[in-house]
């Protein structure tokens, strides 16, 4: 897994972490900084995880007092928080009164509890389930020396950094703990003994999430424009690589289409005007400095198929409506 963010350093860098990545982001975009791109960055956070409903802000008195005393951000992973409390926390976060975020847990039904237990094993904190006698304040106390509020400065867990957006959340660990390894071994044993395919799929997903490795790429730049350009290029590169790993690669620069045309010409008749138009496009591509007729340029196969589908759809719309809406040609400035 690869994460990327901006840095004020002179050079870009890559740092590797033990990680846990979930396809869930914060419940309100106000939890993320508007600059850049609604990304939330939380270092050495206080972590609360649970399925116990939070319908009164008093349930969070001790955790919120902790973040006020220590200056640490607080992250709450739950699916059972009242929407009014979420809005209130987001409003206070936006105004700079408290650094916090509310992030939903993975899964549905009974599986939510399983994912909560996995996340708690990774983070090294106590999970609070619905029906438990303990509350979220007890979860915070469990990570202090002597389990007393007076030792608030000793609070610690296994999460070093958390990066969150509205779509996903990544947690980076301080170390690979014995508790985490025991949890992974336990899940692998369950997977081996299970005879239910859907249960095996869920266990495989949970194991992969716990065994994740995260490479954090920090993008340097003298201006925001330079950093944003690097961000976009890296983002395109990562998605292209993922598409290539998923569906393979093919000859790029239009050569795949040329080969397809040559093969179709042998099997069926292509109207001369269509063939001429396609070949003229390929000829323009081959005028570039890159040798497109060789295997030096590759495109992800999924991208080529997507382009072909989009082009086919556009052509069918034009043929069915006999209409094209286009911008007028730009005048040359002399």
C-alpha cells in the first residue's frame, strides 16, 4: 500500500510502516483539513474503538479532557454515535477547539464486532462493545500507568500516525506486537477450519488488513502548485500500476488498436473512411519521439479496454442521433 502527503522538507522521501488500511473515511468532511484535499493527519492519537452506542457527549468526558490536557488528537472508531454529536465534534474541530475525527468501522451486522476486535489488536487498545459494563473512559484509562487519570501523560498505544480522507483511513504502527501476531495466527486457524466460503472471504480480508505494509511518500516542493503536480503524477502512477497488476499490460501508444485493425481487416470488411481515420490518428502518434512501434511503451490492458468502450459509446450516440455538439475552432493569433 502506498500513501502520499506533502512535506516542508527540501527533498521527497519514502518511509515504510506496519499498517492497517480500511475502506472507511471520516463521517464529516470538516474533520479533514481543506488544504490539502481534505486529508486528516493525526500523530500519536488517542484511540477509541467500540460498538457501544454514544448518544450523550458526557460519555466522552474523560477522552476529551485527555486530548485537552495532552494536545493529542482523538480518533473514535464506531458505527453507533448519534449524528448530532458527530456534527458537534466536527464543528469544534473546524473551529480549532479540539483535534478529532469520527470514523465508521468496517463490516455489517455481527462482522462489525469482528473488525473492531481486529483494529483494537492492531492499535493496542481496549475495545468497548455494546452491553459491556466498561465505557470509553475506561478504554483510555487502560492505556495509562496504574489506570489512573492523574497519569494522563503516560498514555500510549501502538498507533504512531493516522491518515484519513472521506474515503479511507490508514493507520501506521510503532511496532509489530505479539498481540497483533497472535490475532493474525488466530484468524488463520479460523480460516483453515472454516467450511463456509463467505466466511473464508471475510477472514481473508481481515488477515490482509492486519498484515498490511504501508509506504508513506512525502512529496517536497517549493510551492503548492509544484507539490500538487507531484501529487497528481504519483496518484496517476499508482492507479496505473494497480490497473496493470489487476488486468495485465498491452502494447501502448495506440499499437494495440493498430494490431486489432490489422486482424479485423483479415476477418471482416472495414469501411474505407473509418480505416483512414484510425490510421491517420496512429500516424500522428508515431510522429512522437517515443518509438511507439516497439515494446518500450506499455499501457494497462484495463485502460485500453476502458478507452475502447468509451469511444464505442460515443460513436453509437453520434450514429443514433446524427448530431455532434462541439466547440468552434480557436482562431490563430497573429
